[in-house]
């Protein structure tokens, strides 16, 4: 064999061996190619297609609509119940009552409904209707941090007095926004700047005037029935957990101190004690938002929280260009319900929560608020109607009506002060007719709330069982 032939043969052998090696590598998917020993993949699923528009499925309401053909109780029979309540010695000598049909507004029974009386916490209905009718249900309250000069930052209160000391709970009203979440945002921004130590200020100047109303009994303040009203607070300024615990004298300072702790835990040291200062013109480096206003209104009606009611009245005042103070808030909420169509003649509020001395509201005014809130044409006020406590089940009515056939059929706002007992709300009678009622008694006998509450609850129970057409 010649040398040339030998070279050709060797070259051919190398090519065959190389080709075989490549085919083997291809078969085992080591090299690219079409040969493989793997099983064939399954056919791909068809590409999903979006469904076309279809007719909506009929929904079944949780509760049936009220039947407008349900019998209306006879006015004479309802009036007899009213007269019996007024004469009950447990009610005292100064009683105002009005009962009306929710659907028509026809008054079925009354006693001095146009005369002003001390409303106690039923006054919260004014603030609730005013807030939702002017601000709307979706408003939230921001708590933010703004960058200052050098290594300074400022915590800015936007009216949320229910901040959580730690992480916020997006499903809750109390503690919806949390200072730990805000601190985490701020720490991230500062660390990007290379800042590890800051001086902390706080701005609570959204509200003005005194934080405690001069009409409040200082014993009520000391007992924890209310907190000083500020634009910034953790857990409504409670020093410890509980329904009526002691409150911090300066809720904003206490909240800023807590925020300083959260910043430290997030890796940012705070130099010195937080101090009150005006917000700078710097950029915002963190913000958390409260629950929406409809949830806040529901909360203060159900729990009768005085401080949160005062906060909401100040928001209405700001919306109207008035000072965010006790005077501005009360002026604003009465104006707002007047604009909504409720007659405010003879009305005066010394505060928005009903805790203070000197407030006067006629039962007719509260009746107007309740009819407005329960009118389907005013859906924005739904959380006033549904936010009131339910007899024997929720809020400040949870321990009343527990053995009454009216349990679960009454939604009403309670009111309690020394020698003052009030209740205003709705009741469904045995014929499924919804009635609206207001009872104000502001000269009840000594002995506390038990007697007048029992008398009022018996009266409302009788309305629920009336069927007196």
C-alpha cells in the first residue's frame, strides 16, 4: 500500500470513529443533534384561552330585602309603649323618645322629640354620618417619615392613633399600620445612603388646640375613658392592654419613642430623645396607611371609642378648612349633617364623642341621622347602620339583651354618663317591619346605669315583639 493510500485510509478511519463518537454523544444528549435515547416528550397542553363575556350568575343575598308590604305597627299601640317608658321611675324626670317607621319616616310614637337633651355617646352618630358623607369610606390616614438635613429624619403623624407598636395587621382596624413596618422601610432607605445613625423628630401638628377637652371630667381621663387627642399614637395611647387602661399624657412623644426602638432593631441607631419639630421639606422615605375610614367609623361606633371619634371629627374639620380642634371638629360635623339633610335646630356639641358636659341634641336629630344611614339610597353611610352594636352579640350591647327575644334584632348606639342613659338605633318587629327609635334620658335616678338600661331594653324588646298592627 502506498503512503498516499495509507494516509487516506487512516483519515477515513479517524472520520468514522469521530463520527461514531459524535453520534454516541448526540444519542446521550451530550452533544447537540437530532439523535437521542430519551423518550419523546408528551404533546404540549393547548394554549389557554380567556373565556368570553358571559351573563353574570344570579347571587343570593345574605338577607332578603325588607318587605314594604309588611304591616306597620299601629301608632296608638306604639305610643302606649312610649308613654309607659316615660312614666317608668327608673328613667327619671327628663326623657325624650321618638319611634318611626324606617321606610316611610312616619312617627309612630313620641315624647318631646324636638327638645334637646344630653346625648352621651349617641352623639357619635353625628360624627359618623358627617365623616362618611363628606370624606367617603375609602380615606386612609398616613404615618410617614421625611428626610431632613444631615442625619435627621422626622416622623409625621397623619391622624392614626391606632398604630401597632410592631408589625401592622392588614386585616385589622386597630393596629392596621405598624411602626415596625415603617422602620423597615426607613432603615432600608438610610442604609442605601450609608447612614447608620440619625436624630429623630416628630411632627404632630396636624391637629391644633388642647388635646383634652375642658368639658371632660378629669376623673374620666384618669380612668382611661379617653386619651389626649393627637395626630400620632400607638394603640390609642394605652400604657398597658385593656378596655380602659391609663393613657400616656403625650401620646405623640410615646409613639416617637417606640419608633426609635423599632429603628434601632432595624439597624439604625437614634441619637438622643425624639423631639417635637415641624416637618422638613425633604423627601418621604417611608409611609404606612391606616385602615379605611368606613372601618374606623365601624370601630368607634361598636366600641364607643371616644378618642378615635374626636380624631375623625378633626378630619372633617380639615376637609372644611376649619381648625382641627374640639371647636372646629364639632362645628364641622354639625355643618356636614345639616348639608346631608338633617335638621340641626337646637343642637350643640361640646365635643364630638359625647363624653363632655354641655352637649345637647334633640331625639328628632338622631332619628334623622338613623333614617339617612338606613336608607339604601345613601349606601356611603352603610357602615353607620351596620357599625352600631348588635343586641346581645357585639360591642357595647354584647352584655345586654342576652335573654331577650330582641337579641340579634336590634342595632343601636349606646350612651352612658352619670345620670344619663341613651340608646338610638333600629329594631325589627315580629312582622319584619324595621323601626327606628331614639331614647334620651338625662336625669336618671341615683343608682347607676342598671335601672334605666333595663327600662330601655324592655321598651325596645316590646317594640320588637309588637306586631301591633
